[in-house]
């Protein structure tokens, strides 16, 4: 208690077991003190690979880490123990560093990295130049889901949005989003409706299915229809979200239809648990390896939503997204993300790029909204408003 600064260099990045005994007592004493704590490379007790607390861990004010940032310093709960993180060069040979980074296959993006992903807006162009997104979403009690996805796709720059939703929602969407084409479907999808939806899919440059869709027979038929048509259209990218994923969890034989197609899954932790059969707690502890195995096994791009969202693709690369905040933990936020990804995908036509940039922009919109509205008051529809500000910020920089 007599010291104002404590330097924590008890354990480094190689720790792989729980801290116990006298060392645990030292760490607990550090945490009880009023001193500022400077951690060397990583706070003692934090797993550098997963961010897990190994028994107990130092709560640092500042962490100075060497060469490159560590997963354990950006994943929760490790990031909450790290305080301000400073990455410093101490002379690691570049050849060795590159080899280690290739083995890791885990990376983040900065604003500068993502600027090269932006699609060009040609001076001589029309709405057909920027793609058509078909959003199949919204049961009769969930009109907001299709609206949020549809407007988010428009805000990302796509040329036209066609919303396929429950008939009860159709009039609401026509008023709320007059720029969209709207097709209604009934609880028991009729042959005529199925033909209209099939035609819409064949005109699409990307499809979103699942937000607020429900899990009734009609919703299952719509998912089956999308998978059937995607098989005929191997270049058609499809974002499957929310109830679309829940339906897949209950009909895992449908997953076998996905190989060699352009699918993006956007599950949160509970949906991922249903898809894999792995409990959420086990998933949190080994999320990176589980995600790699899932994306590679089903040959999909998977955006695993959490406090730190991870994006995996069949190349087994993991992108760890650092934008976003707890203000976004509201109903409808995931619907916006699905639309953001699809809106970019119809312009760039690359599922990996669309998932990475879309997730980054979605989180950045949340960060800008939090800055102006505070951590408590941000709504999902605010994210749509701030998409344009996020895109302008990226364009400027």
C-alpha cells in the first residue's frame, strides 16, 4: 500500500495453468492496492490465447506488450484486465515474426486496411450497377426485423432492396421503407407466392434470410426454397441469420447442401451453440478452434457475434473485430448487421470481404452512436442512422 506504481512481471504469455498458492495471494494483494499497475507483456493470470482468467489475474492500468498484440488482451475477459494496451517493438526479427503470424492466422483490421475494400461508385451508373438485395424476413409479429435489414442494406450503397415478408407486415414496410419492393407471404406459402419468391431470388445479387422469420412451417419452406435455388445459382451469396440458423439447427441435414456455395452465417453465441451442439461456456473457452472447424467443415463464412466478434472462413483465417460496444446490445442489432453485410456484398461480390467490412462498419456505427447518445440509449435503428457517418469517416481517412 505504500507504493504508487507496481510493475507486474510475475507471469508472461506462456502461462497455461491456474494460478494458486502464494502467487495467487500476491496477485490478490496487488488488486487490493490503490497503486497504478504496469503489466509487462500481459497481466499475470490471463491466458494469452483466449483471454481467460486462469484462477486469478492482475488488473492492470497499462499493459505494455511486445512485438504484436495478443488475443488474450482483446478477447473478454482479458481485455478488462489489460487496461490501456501499448504495443511496442523490442527488435523481434521480421522473418520470425511473419512465420509466427502465419501460424496464428488471427488478425484484426484498422480503418486504413479497410479503405482498400471500398467499392467504387462510378459517375456513370444506375441502381442496377450496385446490386439487388432480397431480404426474406419478418413473421407477422416481427415487422421491424425486415425493415432494419432492408434499410441497412440500402445505407451500405446497394441499388435496390426487395423485401419478402409476412403479408401482415407488407403495408407497414411500404410506408416505413417506400424505396423497397415488397412481396407478402402467408403462413402456408401458396404456389403463386412461391413462384414470385423464386423469381425474386433469381433476380437477386444477394439474399438475406432469417431475421424475425419465425420457425413455423412457412418459414421452414422459405429456407428450403432459398437453399434449393442457391444450389442452381452457385454464385449467389446468401446471408443466413437468426431464425434461419435456428431452423438449420433443427434440420442439420440441410447443412449438407451448403458446400461450395457463398453462404455467410451470422450466429450469436447461443445460436452457434445450437448449430454445433457445444454448450455456450465451452464455446467461449475455445471459440477460435471451434469456429475454424465449423467454417472449414461446412465451407461457409461465419460471423460469430459476441462482445468481440470473430469472423472465420474456409481458408481458416480468423478476423477479430475490435469495433462495437455494449450500447449495441439491443434487439434488432443483428438484423442491421445482416443487412449491412448483404448491402456491401452485392457491390464487392466477395463473402469474406463483405463479412469483415460489414462487421467493422456495423461496430463503428455503434461506437459513433454511443459517443453521441450514450451507452444506455442507442437503439438498433440508430445504428442505421450512423452507418452513413461510419462510411464517411472511413472515406475521409
